[in-house]
């Protein structure tokens, strides 16, 4: 829909090396549609809106996609342009798998110093997206926090504790939303039960959520430490590889 309006590039780009990790056009419109439709389904806008909650999702997402694309200037579609030497026709071999691919299906990878096919690019996790510095997910989150938070808080978010609080908050929100959906589903399916013991069930759900927060906190800390450990191991591997190549030369 955005292409005929001139709000997105005319060609469809699918290579990871040329894409932002997060495009607010799709993510923003989908998230807004989810929130509005779930609120309608849970009765926030009345019984009629609850019955038409899927159509509310459609009615929310379709106008928001071009609106967000217009507000952002369409700059989150392409992280980089196609390499000039790969724009023409013909085939060439991927520097990782060695298979022949059309040049339009390849991109130059600075981590491997050669052309790489889109499949190997999508599956590789060791390069750290060296081909698009400044536009990775961590960079986009950092820019977002600098927009909306003071410098002191923005710098705190990028620390280990900040990452932990961010992961823990997201897990807690997802768990709370899931439990809220289950609670509401039980409420609409057994209204008589809630009329007799509604407060007891609410207390039980609340205690279960609070108990889960303890395990969510442990899991969030484990995820942060595992990510840091993986990154440290990868950096050390890259350093040793660079030293070995220097010694070979």
C-alpha cells in the first residue's frame, strides 16, 4: 500500500544486510492494531466493538502504516543501498557456502570480506551486523531512549542493570497480559462463579502473578548474562582470529 503512495522504496528488499532491525511502519501499526483490538475484545468499547474486534484491528493497521511511513519519511526501510558491482546481472559464488547465486541475491559482507548470499547472511550470527553500523536494534533503542529520556536515564538504560530492567519489564508485561486474558475469559464464561467468588479468584490470580515475577526476574537476569557471555566469547574469537591472520601474513 505504501509503494504506490511513494512512501516506501519501489523495490522489495529482503536481504538482512540492507534492512533495519526494526521498521516502525510495520511494528508500530501492528502493535497499535493489537492493543486496540484486544481492548475492544475485552469490552473496553462496548459489546458491539467487542464483536467486531478483528475489523477494528484492520481499521487501525491500514491507515497507520502509511501515516507512520509519512511521519518517518520512509527512512527505516533501507539501511544501505545495493552495492554497485552487484546491481548487474550474472551469477557469482557466495564466500561462505560456495554456491552460485544471482548478483541481486547477494551483498558485500565486510566481516568476511566477500560477497555473501541472502540465506547465509540471514543465518549467520557471528558477524554482528558489521555491514550496517549505527542501525542495529541496540542502536535504534539507544536513539529512541535519547529522544524520550534525559541523558542520565538514557545512559543508564544501556548498562547491564538497564538491560535487565528492560527485559524483566517486557517479560512481566507479557505474563500479565496473558494472565489477564485468561482471567477475562473465565469471567465471561462463568459469570455466576465470579458473582459468588470473584474476589477470591482475583486474589488467586494476583498471587500467581506475583509468584511468577520471582522466576521472571531470575530468567531475565540469566538472559542478560547469557547474551553478554556470548558477545564476549564472540569478541574474543574475532580478536584471536585477527591475530592469527596477522601472524600468517
